[in-house]
C-alpha cells in the first residue's frame, strides 16, 4: 500500500511511513491502515491529569479511544526516539515533533541547524545531507565561475537559502533519519529489549567524529573551489588584454562586462608581461575611425607584482573607449569598453 499523505510506498510490517512519519496500523488480516496522528510524544495535559480519557491521539477527537496495541506501539516508538536522540535533548526534539501529526514534513525552527549547519548535521550523524549541501554549493559556484558571474552576493544568497532551509526543516529531517535507523534495528528482530535499546542508542546520539568529518568535507569543498577558481583565472587572464567588471571580490573580477553607465564604477585588471613597476594608463575615446586621449594618469606598483586590479569612475560622456596600459613607452595591454546612457 501507499501513504495517503505523501504517496510513499509502505512495505509489509512497517509501523510508520519512512518519508513523512505517518503511523501505520496493521490489522489482524495483515493489511495496513494509517492513523491520522503519528506524533511520537504526547505529554499529559490538564484534562488527562484530572482523570479524563488519556488519549494518545489528541488531534483525532471523535475517533474513539486507541486500543491497547496502539498505545503499546506508540509508547514503544516514543522510547525508541528518546533512546535515539540521547540524553539532554530528547525533550527538545520530541517536543518539536509533537507539535504536528506529520513531524517528518512539518516546519519548525532549529537554531543549532541555522548557525552550525554542516557541523550540526555531522554532530547528529546525518552525513548524506552534508554531501548533498556541499555538492549543491559546488554546482552553483562552478556554474557561476564558468559564466564569469561569480559574486559575493551570489555566495551570500546561496548560503542564506541553505541555512534557512535547514533551520526550518532540520527537525523534520532528523525525525525521518531517526525513523529509518530505528526501522533498520527492527529488521534484526532483537528479542532482548535492553540489547535493542542499546543498538538504537549506538545508531543515534551524537558524534564529535561527525563534526570532524563535516569539517574535512568543508575543507575539501574549499580546495576544489580554489582549484576551479585558479583554472578559471588562467582562462580569463590574457596578458595583452584588459578585463572589465562591475565588481571585484578577493582579488577576482566578478560580474564581468564591457558596457557601463556614467554612474558606474569600472573595475579592471591586467597583467605585466614580465614584472611590475612604473606604468601609465591612457583612456582614449573613439570617434569614427580615430581616437583621442580622454584621460591619463601615472601609477606604480612593487616590481614583484604580476598584475593589477583596480577601479575607476566611468567617463561622463557616452561612447566607445579604449584603455591602454603603457610601460617604458610601449602599450603592454589594452581593452575596450562602452559607456551607454
């Protein structure tokens, strides 16, 4: 059969949907029917404490009192989740999961997931999501680099999307992770309750080794990105050509362009054929088949510099321009840009 909430296939013997967490009730004929509430933890309320019916399914009013087998199953799942989460945090996570009948898909904020992100995932032994997030970041960065569009803004937006998404769905992700691990323990059909609980605790809990693994994966991401960035720079860096862009970040031009407005700052870069030193920059305005010097200035850099990345204000007149880098009376690099209204 299939889950009525999310459509996930439910195998024979499953006690809950492994995707959304909805509880499954098995009848005596072996068929499966779904309960309307899969909340693993229901602390007593004031009515229950005063002697009213102690329903484990408070959201299913009017549907009758659960059977003893249902109560036993729900109590066992609660114990399993408590053992999986571990001491000190079982009340926090079970409290979050109790807020919805479908805790495997419900939004609920997790500050640890927001601030620690990969390290929270590693601490809670969720390694696959770490890999997914890093691959996502790499794909976005590599596409941006290949298009010459990489910018700090793009990096911040990508990071914000990951941080907020994980903060909103981290508890749900952890709930589905716990259910899958508990189901794998159930597959072994361990008779001794103490041994079973010990196995669940070993599969769950926390791990500083997971934090270290997350750190290694993050470092690997950085090394891959640096290598890709270097390869991209080697592609773009032509020693006889000046490159232009709207911005720069960490010594790299971003948002490369050749068309600017009179209100823009123009970032540019060029490389010396041999070594740095004294040089001059000439801005020539193209008029028909000729050009004239529109602006010119001197500059100097240490001899060990391989190139320069700098910024200037756009000329106040629209038209086509040529920037020439002059060293020892020779043009060592040049590039064209246009100012549009």
